[in-house]
C-alpha cells in the first residue's frame, strides 16, 4: 500500500514534470537538456536527465516554453501545496490552525510586527533615517511562509480549566489569542530556489540573518528547497551552520541514483557529506521537521 506522503510526493513530482520542466535545445551535449540543468555543464545535464526520467508523468511533454519567473512561481506554488497537504496529515502530532502563503511580508506576523512601525517611522522622518542608515531591507518577504494562529481560551480549556481571566497568569504569551488576537505567529520561512547559481546564493543567507536578528520572540524554522542537480552548487547554501536549518531537495533519492549511474564519485561524495552532516534532506522530510 502506498503511503500518503509517497502519494503526495508523486503528485508534486508529476506537477513539476508536467507544468514546470521543459527541454531546452542545444547545451554542452547538443542534445537538449531539462531546464533545471546548466546547459554549459555536462555533469549538470546528465544529472538533470537522470532525475527527469525517474519522475512520474501525467501528460505528454508540453513543448511550450516557461519563463524563469514563471518557473519560480510555479515551483513555489507546488511546494506550498505539497507542504500544506502533507503537514495537515501530521495534525495529530503538531495540532493547530495553520496558514500557508507565498509573497507575504514578515511584518504581518507577531515576531516581526514592530518592523512595520519602524519602517513607517523611518519613512516619515528623514533625519532619523539618515542617522540610523536604515533602508528597510530587514522586512523580508519569504517565498513561502507557514504560520500558526493563536489559540483561544476555549481550545486551551478543552479538557480542563488551564487558564482563566486572571491578569497575572499566562498574560503575555503570544500563543494565547486572549493576549494576541490579531497577529499569526511565523512558524517557518521557506526559500525556493529552482536552480542555484553563484550569484543567487547570498540572498538566501541574508534573509535568514534578518529573520534571526530582527525577531521579538521565537525564531521560525528557516529552510530552503531546491531542484538544483549539482551537489557542489547545493553546498553553497547547505554547508555550514547558523543560518539555514537545512536544505531540502525536491528529489533527493532520484538525484543520488543519477549520481551512482553517472559514476561521478566527487559529486556523490559531496552529496553524502551534506546528507550525513544533516545539511541536506528530501522534500518528504520537510513536513516532519516542521512538526518539531
């Protein structure tokens, strides 16, 4: 029997293959290449073809082109949908009312709502803005967010009286809607990178550092999801600690199998280094990690 996570992962892959992946002409091998490969890199092309051939297919290959921006937007939407459906399956492990969005500023969430006031103050006071040298770059807009709504007292007291109207007991916790009726709590910030090139890696780390430094309250999970086929490029955002929790590949077992078939020991060693070092996981691991 196929598990629910396996089913959702297969649907996620089928959507990506049918709606996002296209075969670009030419390339280093002059035989075309999937559009998540680097056409100037033989290993990247070989790995992308290896992954592509392992993905489930629901329709005939669409030959119409997909722009880079459209690819990115569809990848975000597909990842958000997979996460929403898979994380919902774990509601008995991580209960709560959740929201899943793309393109939302962190300033609407409880830990970062003060940034909106600061931004407005700086905009309306040029002297203050000049003194602080602030540009507003600290207000991050993650590709995908997962947020939790505060809990009502009725929910808290479902089985027994845990809280009451006392002004001194649990009066400041932000999880309680009695104290925080307006602002959801940011649970996860997810950066989606269809591919990784050297000039695109730093903004992921910069966003992560802004989330850490500017919060008032708990730190959300900070992760990245990618379809990049080259392990050495994934390593640009995966290796090291202190900013991202972890990087998740949309098809990690398929990538590993492709490396084995290509017999590329250097890239395989790098992949295993990231996996064994708890820096790289499969997309199917992500909902479970967010339940922690």
